[in-house]
C-alpha cells in the first residue's frame, strides 16, 4: 500500500478478532502515535496498552463505574472484549504559556489517528471509540488518569473478522473554499 492509498483508504473496522498486533507491530504502532505534530514537543499524552486478562480488568472497571440503575451492564461488560487489544489514549496536560490545553488535546487525538493508520498499514483493523464512559471519573481513576486529564479514545485493534470493501470517497466540494 502506498502512502497516498493509506490516506485515501483508511477506514474503521468495527468487528475485530485475534490475532492482536505482534510485539514488533505494536512497537511500530506506538512509534507512529509518538510521531505526531506536537507544539513545543510536550508529548502531552499517555498510552495504556490492554490485552489478555487486562481486557477483563477493563470490563470490570467499566461495569463498576456504570450506573446500575440505568446502564445496560451486560452490554458494557462485553465492550472491551470486542478486540484482542485496546490502546487507551489520554492526555497528560502540561502547563505551557504558549500551548493551551486545546492544542494538547488535538495533538493527543492525532496520536489515536496515527496509530489507527499504522495498524491499517500493517494489515490490522482498528476503531476509535469513546462513549460516555470515556468521560467517567471512576474510569479515569481506575486507569490512573488524573481528574483534569481526558480520555481521548479507546483504540480497538485486531484482525478484521471479514474483509470489508473500501468505503466510497467522501466529496469535499461543500467543505472547501478557495481564495485566489
Ligand atoms: C473522538 C471520536 C470518538 C468516537 N467514538 C465512537 C464511538 O464511541 N462509537 C462509534 O461507533 N464510533 C465512534 N467514533 C467514530 C468511529 O471511530 C468511525 O470514525 C466512524 O464509525 C466512521 O467510520 P470510518 O472511520 O470508517 O470513516 C468516534 C470517532 C472519534 C474521532
């Protein structure tokens, strides 16, 4: 796959199975996540790689953090088991006079995107998810994320359950203006 094909064909893979990325491939995925545009090189992010029994730990954490009255606990308990690997990406905001937290959030999001692209390039599938539990204080605590930081994404990674057709190109015409 050429670089431009990667950029033009990237898409999400909701249904994932084993195998998860190998150790070598995971290293490449994480390295891609580190290589994002980053004002003042603050590296204001953290990656938590969850596999194996860690997925059950995450499931337990999500259930314990949920509202037992209104949430569908069975559905929530199964969420982390949708892929053999999840990378939780959160901010680690740094105080900087020229780099507001807004920019640090953006650069952290770039990391999720870069890791999805790397996974795709290596033949894996991946899907960026959040949902309301990404904004839950107890979930953040369980993942050792400080209260003022943000979970930017749960990046589910694995092998596509089936080969999906590449989605059609999106038309940019209504999204672009030109100054000449
Ligand atoms: C910050 C963020 C959070 C997202 N959270 C979810 C989510 O919780 N559930 C979901 O189905 N899709 C979520 N998505 C969208 C999917 O990752 C995906 O982009 C979307 O389904 C479109 O598919 P595509 O990536 O193949 O174009 C999220 C995307 C972003 C950028």
